[in-house]
C-alpha cells in the first residue's frame, strides 16, 4: 500500500473513532433511569449527605445544606446518584433528596437580570455571586430566571447549572487528598460534624 494512502486511511479511521466516542458520550444514559449522563438536578431536601460510595454504609464526605442547589449527576447505581457541585466536590446522594426542577447558581458578581434577552434591555435587578435562582428556560445564550422575587433574563455564561452539562475532568467523589475535608466548597457544601 502506498504511504500516502495509508496515512489517509489512518486519519479517516481515527476521525471515525473520535466521532463515535463523542457520539457515545452525548448518548450516555443512566443504567437506572435511562436519563442522560451527565444531567442537571437540584436538591429537594434542605440537607443531603454526600457519601464516598452508593450506600449508607459508606463514609460521609460532605453535607450539602442548600435547598434548590443545582447539582450535576455523573453516575447512577441503584437508588443512588453521584453528584458534583459547582466547585467539583460531591459524592453519592440518595435519589429521593434530588429534584428534576432546574436551578442555577449565579457565577458572576452583580450579574444583571434584564427585562428581556438583550444587552440593551432594562436591568430589573442585580444578583450577587452564589445566589440560587430557579431556571425557567434558555434560548440563544440567555436564560429566564427567578431569584429572590426578581424575574428576568441573564446571560447563560454567568450561570452554573444552565446549558449542557459537561462531565468534570477529575473524579468528584471525594476532595483531593491534599485538601482538608471541607475546604473549597464554601457555598455548596460543608464537612460533616466531627463524630
């Protein structure tokens, strides 16, 4: 076989393999629910233990303490969902503590909330970084939200929990070994009380 033809065939094979991988990643479905992975959920409960593994016998790494906090589901096992917060921390949470209701966290300080989805629209409110808002819909880079009584549109890029979820780069089951338990998750999680 000619060298240039071999190079073309190898390139075509590699491109087909990458396309198949991307397609498989887009079509990953949870084995328990048949829903896409990753996907967005929110906390239904005011408090949820994030465990090292999918059972009550596993150690608690975090205690999430914010009702309606958006989380990303990255895996499923039985009645358990592995979730991560916007800081990348998380663990396994029982599914009854989670909701399909969509929420977002404001990821920009003094983010303008506008009357309509346009930079020229009037500002009806400004949201501080860390505020949790209810997500109604997103279109063309804008999301309609409700936060602390203010309703309007915000840039999707300023909201964590909007848009298509992207699987985190690092394993989110536990904090990195060098970080003391509880560091790095100021808004969304805290270390469990000492026993």
